[in-house]
C-alpha cells in the first residue's frame, strides 16, 4: 500500500513539474515565433 502512495506522489510531482515546464516553454515558443516572423518580414 505504501509503495503505491509513493508512486502516485512521484507521478503528481512529475505532472506538476511538466506543467510548469510547459508554461515556460509556451512563453519561450511565443517569443521565438515572433522573432521568426520579424526575420521573415525583413527577408521579404
């Protein structure tokens, strides 16, 4: 029983970490996309 609790806590921690990472990644991707769009505008 205790092994299952440990596993679910680990999974919860990983999910929380993945959620935080995803938020940071989405912000970074948004910046990269706008930079890429500006570069394309200059190239054209």
